[in-house]
C-alpha cells in the first residue's frame, strides 16, 4: 500500500499551495469559463437568496493529511479560529434565529478550542448543529469525552468514510484510517448515534479516484449492508461528494496526468438541474479569520463573497445582510454541477 | 480504415449505432438502462457482474467501461480482481466440463 505524504502542500513548499497557482492550473486544463456554461444553460448569474446553512470553518488543523483534502489541512497547519471570531459567529446566530443550521468544519474542527464553545453557545431549540468529523479524532486521548459532548448537545455527526472497504479508505485517508474509523463509528453507535433515535450519524463518500461518485441511493444500500453485516456498524444517510479539483486533489490529478481528463469529465457532465441546487445558493461560509465566502471551496481559493456583499463577519454585523448576493464562481465550480451534483449534503439532482 | 480493429476512441462513439435504425437503438438503451438500475442487486453488484462478463467475452471496450463503473460504484481492486477470477473459473470450468464429452466419445470408440 502506498503511504500518503504526512505534510500539507504548504509545509512541502508546493506551488499548488497558492490559490493563484491552482486557478492557473485549472485554466491550463482547457476547461471553459464556468459563467459561460452557466449562461449557455440559462442559469447565470448564480445568486444566493437565503442562509439555510451557516458553515463555519474553524481552521486547517487536522490529525490527518488525506490525499483529496480541499483544505490542505494537516497537523502542520496552525490557522485556527480565535475566541473573538467565534463570538462574532455566535452573535450572528443570536441576531438571526431563523438560520436553521450551523455546520462546523475544518480541518478537524473538534481540535479547535472554540469548537465546544461554538456548539454550546449556538445550541438552541430547533437549530441543527453539524460536526464534520474525520472519525479518527474521536480516538485521540485529548478527545475521550468528545462523543459524550456531541451527544449531550445532540450534534449531528457527518463523518468521512470514502469506502466500506479498508483499501479504498486507507488509499485516500492514510494507512490504518479505516480500522480507526470503524472503532470510532462503534463508539458513536454505542452512544446511540445512527440508530434512528434522533442522534444523527451520516457518512460521506468521496470517489477514491478520478471519477464521479456513483448513485447516492445505491451506494447507501451497499454501505448499509456491508457495514452492518461485516462490522456491525449502523448509520443514517450517505452523502456522495465529488472530489473538487483544487488543493491536494488538484495536485494528485496533475501529478498523475489526469487533470485535463478530469476537467473534461466535470465539464461534459454539467447538469443544469444540479446548478439549480448548488449549495452556494443557500449557504454562507465563514473562514477561521472571520472572512465570508460563498462556499468552503471558494474559501480555500481565497475568493471572498463579492459583488457588494460584506466580506467579513464584523462588516456583516455592522451593515446588515448578505442576501441576496451574486455568487463568486470559477472553473472549480464544475465540481458541484457535474452529474447528480455535489454539495456538503451530497447529491443535489436525481 | 483504422490500423487496428480495436480503438479506444471508438468507445465514446457507441451511440453512433443509433444511426440508421434508431428505434432498435432506443429499445436496446431502454433495456440496457433498466438492467443496470438498482433492483434486487445494487448498481455496484451489477457493475461487478458486468466486469466479469466483459472478461469472459474479452471485450476491451466493456473492460474499460466496467472497470470505471465498478470503481465509481464503490468497488475496489480486490473485489474487481475476484470478479475476473470468477469469469476465469467459469471459462476454465466450461472447457473442463466438456472433457466429459471427450470421455464419453473415448469410452464409446476406445478399448
């Protein structure tokens, strides 16, 4: 088995650590401008009209260095959200009780000291809080009480597991990650997660390679049967998410000579119905430093919300509203509109 | 004419078989898509069967297409290799079981 590099692109001094180099690579791939294709299908411009999900990325620190990570997260990253910025998130949610969902991501968000503060302060009747969890974090000695904390606050766990087989999961996430993920899933199941009693445990499948995800409902059937029969593990829903051609997955497809083919696949699979359901229409993404973005992918490409919308939490708190706003797009957006579409809640078009 | 009978660029041209008799192509596609839809077997299981059959009929287009379909539907190399071995075992077994015919003839005419 091939071992993954243990350092982020940034720590390796790789040129693709820079968003400008990533954008240049996508342009070199020959992919057309995203806005042109949107317009050709009568979908331009993309606009956000509501905040149904406030997605907060608390930083790039992670205990894993997965091969496809769009964040370039890892143990060597030090960008983490401060208490001051976390307080601004809490204040935004206090002022807008109509925002139904807080989605906390990273890195491994649980490693950020503000994670539990955010969960505790944002917890309100009727509000859904999602923890985007890499599973192995639950086994760290410093996180022994994490499952209990998540359960106490009825946090929904959305956990990455690209395959119900060890070889696929370990190829993407690192040697031994599948076994540790199963151990963590059992801890969650023992606490009542995934059993249909309201403690929600969802899994995320990313393709282990340069192709689109299979059918979400069909894969969910396979995952449920295989994980229960072979490992006694249960969960609620499976989300399929397309690998985004940025950061470490971009480095992978460029290094393996698949960049052009993968972009051709994404472009030729453009689905107007997926464009109708892309998450940027209903998400607002917050960076570890309080900058606002239309999605977590734009965040990693340093493309803040624009077209007149506030670009920071403090500006938003001072000035009012980020909707309606025109979404900032570029060639990476083909990743969300290909095939059945892709979002942090899985496929968006049947 | 192509220099070889098999060419990778011909796989995406499969749809050209809809020319001249489009109604037959449409019937084939309807059937084909229905066969591969989720049913009592999942799309992943059907892709694995297709991969095994592709090796049994030794179709390079099908091997290319269903290697990718099997991966896309969540199978890994170990499972796909087992599918190829199933095709191999059935092909080998099919040859071997015809040995009974050989034995029947030999029993009849031999001494």
